[in-house]
């Protein structure tokens, strides 16, 4: 049977993996920022 510390280590290692690459997060954040900026500037008119 697996002891508690081994299960905790396995869970913590699995939780550290990102669902996408850091570059994808950066590109996604940039796109969201551009969309928000566009909407703010559009509402300013």
C-alpha cells in the first residue's frame, strides 16, 4: 500500500504542471488585454 507522503509527493508534482506552455499563457493574456483595451477605447467615443 502507498503511504501518505508518497501520495502527497505524487499529487504535488502533478499539480505543478501547467495546462499549457508559458508562451501560450502570455499570448492569451496579451489577446485578452488587447480586446479589453479595444472595448475601453471604443466606449470612450
